[in-house]
C-alpha cells in the first residue's frame, strides 16, 4: 500500500475511496475544485469514518483515522503521492484533462488510476506520458460496504502495476475482479443490461418497480433490485453509461425513454429524493 494516496474528487465515490484507504492506514489527500467542495468532502469522509468506527470496522478512534486526511484545491497537493485515484464525473473530456494534470504532479514511479465505470482505460491512457503506470480501479457504491473492486488493465498497463493493485485491493479488505479494457468492463456491462431491461418492463407496464425488484431480490438473491440500484447509482449516471455502451456495443444498450424522461425531470434517484422510488 502506498504510504500517501491521493483522491481527485470528494463526492460520494471519492469520499468512499478516501475512507477505504484511510482505514487501511494510508495518508490520504483529497483534492476538490474549490474550498466549499473541499469542506463538503471533509464532512463526507469524517461522517463515513465515524460510522465505520460505530460498526466496529476498526479499533482506531475516529480522530486517529481522520488525522491522516487532508484536503486541498490545488493539484500540487498530489506531489509525493505513490498513487492517485481519479473520481470525477463520468465524462471523457473531463477525466482525460484531469488525469493529464494529475500526472504532471507525480514522480515517474507513481501510479495513477481512474474510477471510471465504463470509459476506455486505453483511450484515457493515450494522452498520458506514462500509460504503463495507469489502470482502472472501479470501486462500487457505497464503497465502505462494497467488497468488490474491478481492476481494469489497459494494453500498456505494466505487470508490476497489475500485481501491486491486486495487493492494494486485498489490503482494503476487498476482492479484485480483473478484466481487460472493453466497453463497460464486466460489472457495468452486466449491471446496465439488467437495469435497462427492468426499465423497459416498467415502461411497458409488465409489473411495478417494487415487484420487479422483489423478483430479483427474492428469486435471484440480489441484495437490492435493479431499480433501487439504479436510484443509488444515479439515473443520470446510468443514462451516461448506457449511452456510451449503446454507441460502442449496439442497440441492445439503447436507453429506454422512461430513463431519459426521468433524468430530464431531475428525478435522479437517492441524491434528489426521487427516482423509481421516493426517498424522504
């Protein structure tokens, strides 16, 4: 585990990633776009750590864990990091530009990873100076509770990084699933396929959202149904991934109109209080 780990972006995913590395003993620096966002990231991480302590996930006091965290608004804060994980919104241009800026701050031997859930690791690596030091680390939401990290290997990812990353994931108390760089990797491709079919079933009036989810939780032992999972992921995020898979893998991933309509109305799931279910 690198002694100092950077996380670019302190939203729900970034804060969860920071939390995971903090509990594993690393010093973590979170970089956000401005002071207000950095303060919000601090609140998220501190709250998440406190809950982990309450659950007994660590025998350290909350202040011991959070003392290893720092927050900044300048990429220069990543200097000295052995690993930086990018966790900005799922937009190729945004991620590509951010990764180039982060790489400029790192030593030649430092590792860089993206938390993308569907975008091509090879395409993101194309503009980097050291693509062999780059991979995908796809964490799952909520990061503290999830046991899975999808390790995505680009064609130029070094064998040393591939082996090291599996060790980091194990040190975080999670399991690595290793996949090659293909659209949607393994998890997003399968997860989106199931979710889109569930959306079409709601659209066609086959069954209610509650009953569709119950069919999967009770019949297939999924911990949550595809529609509640879509609410958790964010309907806007789900739409963006589906559009990308549609453009790369074909018509079977075309987003249903019900998804586009809900996103247009601002019904994005848990983060807005309304998706396929209501959240007070």
